[in-house]
């Protein structure tokens, strides 16, 4: 069986593959375990405080929407709450950024209200669900949203655990003065609810003999890239097809150590930020977090592990100009989980090869629609499955070649009636995922990292996005978009 898996993985990575796992890692610090004093100090569960903070988040956001923004949906009373409870859940028509990123981020605040008060990963997820349920049922005069009750807690668990652990890297209870203030402020920005919890408990200024880090010093690598991005590059839109881009890659933990681990002891995150006319600032974010894993092979030549991983994927772009009226790509999976194989083979001296293969179930996803344009939504909500393959080929720390292949199959089953009269549609009550359709999306690319000096690298990436959507009531559509980046990467 083990030989069969090794053969299969070798074949897969020879065909196609995906990052965000770093091909060449530069270790920030020497790993060391957490101090038992720190674990004991911060592991006490404060259920009342955690619940109060979740309640306070909802009340604070509602008050801002009601009294500052004066948003229509925030005018609630007993009748609106009764209507919500009686009617039940519907698919809403908010923008993808709102539904698939901001709601999961909101969920991460619920999650970290519990996480920073002594609860573990799974227990904190229950608080995220509770906070989301309270908001959907009681805090808006619109019917509760099916997609939000899925994306908010599940996506919030991914974003929440990542931000909690990153903040843990920053904080240090041994520091004092302006150094301590700077660390606490940075930690607050990364994980606001953890920062608030520390202020409430007095831990933000309390000096202790140990660092307070709940996870010690893990094996962490951080890459920051800055350069030029080209998207839909054509002569007539050359000036708008080029812009500035940045990329942040973090790999936390050891992907080749799957024994006796807890959820997110290993994760990788990639975020692409763009400064390009008519394009969203957040263009891409990918999180892969290991929930549980088992080593199958670990010897001098091969390493292979099998595990369960949570995935959060978000790809966004917008129309470049009136000349090119189409949206290049737009798809996401805020709630996805599946099995994964991690593989490494030791080749000749100075050479290395590693990769992964994932097969995931998509509980909730979204894909650009060519026909559905209701309120702020131009995408179909969907479920389905995805697969990801990755391959890294390295020579010392001087050269790395990485390939990427991701495929998403998304199915939208609850559509609108074929004879619908769009002039009479009420966007707030239309209960449809979008067009009845099946979308197949591919993200395929190549990355090259070439060492220039010390920790500075020249990085070039090429990505190709295709979407093949088959509609029940409309003509099928195939779209194709390419994107390139030339950047300088610094490995911290």
C-alpha cells in the first residue's frame, strides 16, 4: 500500500502541482517548545467573559450600523425578529468580498473571543457559530442568510486560528516600556479580540518571567514580495493592465512532522495585495491548515503523510476597463475540508523535491456568473469538490521551481424559475443560489525563485485561470485569463 501511494504521488507531482507552501524556507528563529508555565497561565477557561465578548461584538457592530451608518437593515424590533424566526434562512445577494471574506473575518472575531479566553480550536468554533446565529436571527431586519451561517463560523475558524497564532509570535510578556507597547499594539492589529482580552485581564502590561507564548517558537518562514503585475495584457488597455503588486507567504510549523500535533500546528497562508486601477486590493488569499495527520513513510529517501486539512481560498478581480468589459476571474471556497498527502524525496546532494495532493469537499463556494446580477451579487453560490497538486524542485537555497494546479467543480442547484420576471424581483427576498449551473475552474501556474544575494530573491510567476460554466437556462460560457508578476522577494 505504501509503495502504491508513493508511486501515485510521484506521478501526480510530475504532472501538475500548487503552492502556497514555500519551496525555499528561511527560518525566522530556532524552534523551541512552549513553557509549561505559559500554557497553564493562559489555559483557564472564562466562559462568561468569552460569551460577553461575542455578544458585545454583535451589539457594537449593530450600533454602528444603526446609529452611525443608519443602514436600513439595522432597524430591528420585535416584529423583525419574529419574522426572521418564522421565515428561516435564504441565500443572500451581498458582494463576494462581503460574503466570502468580511463575514469569515467577522467569524474570526467570535472565534478569538473564545480562543483568547482558554478555549481550544474546536470549542472556539462553537462560539463562532453562536455569534453568527445571533447576528443572523436577531440583528438584521433581513431574513437570515444560509451562506453566512456557513461561511462565518467555518471561514472564521481558519482566519481566527491563523491570526491567533501569528499574534502569539509577536507577543512577549517579558518586555517592558515602548518595546512592550509596540508588541502589544502589533498583536492587537493582528488579533483584535486577543488584544482586547489582554487589556481586560491586565496581561497587556503585566510583566512575567516567561514569554507567554502558547505555542513556543515554531518553525516559521515569512516571505514578502513586491513588484509589477500584469492582468489581461492587451495593446488597447496596456496602461490599465499593469499595476503594482505585493505578496505575503507564511509557512508555520513543519509540514514533514505529523506526529502528535494539534489543529493548525502546521499551516500555510498566501495573500496577494494589488495596487492597480479598478482592481480590488485583496486579490487572493489561500489558507491550508492541518487538522490531524499520520506519517505513513519516514526514511532517508522518502517522507509521506496522510492528513485532514481545512482550506480557505479567495480569488478576486474586477473589470479592467470599458474596452475589456469582462471580469477576469472571481471564485472562492470559504468552507472546504479534505484529505491530503504530503510528500518529500531526497535526491542527490543539494537537490530536493517535495509536494502535496489534496482532495476536498466544498461545503460553500462561489464562482463568477455571466447572467446572475442581483443587487450586489454577480456570482453563483455553490457546493462541490476541489483538488490541489503541488510540486517544488529546489537546488540548495539558490533556485526553486514551483508549479501550481488547482481545479474546482462547483454546482449551483437552487436557481430561480426559468420564467422569472426580473422587473418584479425583490433582491432581499429572492431565495436563489444563482443560475442553475455547473462550473469547472482551473488555476494553473509556474513560479521561479532565483537567489540574488543573502535573503533577497528575484521571483517570477505566471498564472492562468479558466472557467467553463454550463448553464441550464442560458448559453454555456468559457473564459480564459492570464496573469504575470515580476517581484523582488525577501525571506525574513
